[in-house]
């Protein structure tokens, strides 16, 4: 057997370079690059290896470890989990900064390879800089925090261990069921140790997407239930995108006439003006989709976890006789909510249903109900997103008006990016998506701070599209450093910062659950006598190299968007917005109310809460 002598870090990087994925008949590098922030735990070992292979696997310098991991995750999501990126950090705080991003990737089932440095395997110089010292277990380091938020975790304490570990890591990253973050902690002394590796370990390997067929019994049962349904509703989840099943969804919907609603992750599977489209569903859903969900006698969920925002905390599908079919590649998800499982790849499953139900048509009256409901919703959309002043509490523009202005200035090929706060709810209800992957909202983990870094990752994945990031002042303050990275790397994004002076979404939730205004809007926080400073986001973003301006109205925003589109580098537009207004739609969400309170509003909210919970099955 021929061998080649390499350090463990060199062997790891060489192996990653050899991994390819087949996309539309072309073998492409599985890993587009490595985001790296070097420290004493990774600069000498993996840093030297990355320099050696920098032509095959580009290394990109970021400004914050959490931010670079968010960008890498967004890149993978924009590529439907086919291509991805690597992130490496030093030990200690550098590694800890990536834990939040790992949790985000885990919740959203998105692939990212994390390579944090670790303590010395030899323990000779212990305790080293940034090393935790656990009194009862000397093997524990900061990296053990990755264990519960990784789909696969390993710690490399000998150079030959990567021969077994790396193939498992690759399999996990590409697995349609177990997909998620992989963490391989690299002891810093072992990174530099040499070993005679088998040459065939580094042979090019082309990976293809695995597509699981349906169990015949499960498929026949689903077909039978659909044939008998009088009021079926299809819910499109993120799995439709990850399985490249958009066309199969459209074919099935058009042939059968079944109404289609979308989750946050599934949005964009169907154009907003498609005849079968009834809008977004759930807590942040349209009146149209939620109306049909409440009346449906059969729900076909495709590629969805059916989390609480989708189901209204298990109250949306109220009819006692309603049934749920979970068409999902993951058996774990397929049985949720007492569903009838159909474990199958979404593309394969939808094609099988389409073939078997070629002569099946949904009742025209049910189709008409959906058409009337979405037409009414579209009329409301025109009203709530118009530039004309709304009677908001502060007189400032609403989030809905901002989104309307952005959409009026947008191109169908644009990608909108957002994450946490009130904006994802308004986007889910109101953003009119024209193409698959044109809507990129992280709402599995609802992580404030994802937006700007995520926009960078999306732009890297779709360089020919205009990437528009909408973010509130709260999320901007949490993590904005990758705006500088976008300028440095030449990946232009358009960033619209909505300054409502605090955490407007949670302030509304606080009021809606009977709470007093407290610690959310800056005016209700503990401050000096003069109050919290008015932040100049335009000046701040300009200091990071972006072009920026502050506007005062919706009309000025639309004009600024024209300038932003014409710009050659990242462009930031800021404006003050109302923290109180939110558009109609939605359904109940289970947020526990204190059973005991001295406040009348809280006591009343608790009584209403108990009434609402009676709709839950248990």
C-alpha cells in the first residue's frame, strides 16, 4: 500500500479538497472554502495546511466566529444543502463563539463543518492559554459544548483517527435525514503531528444525493386517504427545496387542484400568484391559509417538522375528523402530531402521488374557497404595504410598508434575507416570492444576529442575485461585523436597517401576554437621565466600509433602493419605524402566562390563555 507522509492538518485539508458533489451532472467541490479566524490553537497546524492548499480550498478571513459560521450555514441553505463551507477557530472563546451557530444549524438541519482547535492531547504544557480546567475530568474542553448541538462530534487525539472520522463526517453532512453541523475538535499538538497516510484515502470521491423510495403500504394508504378527502390541504416545508422537489410539487398541485400553503422554510416553493397558492400558514400565516387549515379534513405536510408556529401550537387543525399525512424523509418527523407516516424523499414521494392520482381532482368548491380567500388577502396586502401613511401609534412607517417599498423596487431574481424578531412574521405573511430560494429566513432557531452574516453567505452562493437583508436595530447591534467582511471580500449586499428603538416584537408579545412595558423598548429600560443614545446606524455602517444613508419616509426608501441597486459595494439604508404596528393574519401561539400576578392585565391574559389551551389535544 502506497502512503504519503503528511501532518494531520495537511491530511485533513487534502481530504476535504478531494470531496466533490454531483449537481446537474457536474462534479463540483463539496466545500467552497474555509472561514478562518486564527489563534494559538489553529494558526500553526491547520493554518499552515490551509496556506498550502489555498488554491484548491480558499481561506476567507472573517471578523467574528459566530458570524462566519452563520455565513457558512446560509451558504449551505442557499445551495439546498449540496455545497457547504468549513469554519475553523482557536480553542476557548473562539470555539465558544461558534456554539450558537452550531445550534442554529442543528435546529434548521443545515450542514456546516466546524474545526475548532483543542487542548494538547499530550497534556505536557497543561494548563495552556484558554484551557478550561474541569476538576473532575481533564478531558473536558470548551469544545464539549458542541456535543448537544452537533449531529456528529469527534475529538482527534491521534493523527490516524481522521481516517475513520472524516468519512463519517462527510456522510453526516450529506445525509438527507441526519444532516446538520459536524464538529471535529483538533488537538493543537496533533494538528502538527505527521503520519504515513494511505494514498487512496485522498482519491477524489463524487457524492450523489440519495433518494429514498416509499414503503408500498405507506404509499397506498396515503393515496387512499387523499382520494377520500373532500377538503385536503398541502403544506410545503423546507424539505421541498432540499429535495429539489419544487417542480414535482407544482405538477401534483396543478393536476389535482389541491391548495398549497407554505411554512417559513418552504416559502418560495410556489410563486405567490400561482392559482393553487393560499399563502403562508400558522402563527405568522395569512388569513387564507389558516382558514383552509381550520376546515381541512386532510393535511398533507411535505418536508416539514410541523413546529409550533406552523400548527398554532397544535390548535390550527381543529376538526376532530381531520387527519395529517407526513411525507418526510425523516421517520422522526413523519409520526409527529399523530400523523400517518409516508417516509420518502419529497421528490420521489410527490412524483409517486402524482402518478397514482392522475385521475383525482379536488372538489371545485374547495378550490374556489381558497381562491376567494387568497384574493381577499391580496387586497389586504395592497392596503397594508402601500406607501400612503398609516395611522401608526408613533406616526412612523410600519414594517409592512417597508417591505412593500422594497418589493416595489425589487427584481424577481432578488433574495430577501432575515431571521429573528417581528420582521420574519411580516415577511412570511407579506413577502411575494417569485422563485425558489428567493426567500431566505432563518426561523428554526430564530437567532438574532444571523441576518447580516447570513446575507453574506447567500451572496456568496448566488453572486448574480441582489441580496437584500432586512434587519431591526436589535439584531444589528447583536452582530454586524460581517458587513465589513462583505466589503472586504467584494460580496455586495443591500442592508435595510429598521430602527424602532428596541425589541419591538418582544415588546408586543409582552403587552399581548398582559405584561407591563419593561426592558424591551429603550424608553422602558433602565438608563441615565437623558435616556439611551439615538444610534446612527448609517454612520456606523459607513465606518465599516459600506455606502450608507438615512431616509425619512417610504418614498425616500424607494429612491434609496434604486441607488443601492446601482452601487458596486454593500449599501446600507436606515430609517426609523413604528414598534407597535403588525399586520393582520396569524393564529394563536402558546406562550405561558403566569398563574399568579398582582396585575389585572396579566390575570385576564391568563384566563384567556386557559380558554385557548382547550383547543389543544392534550
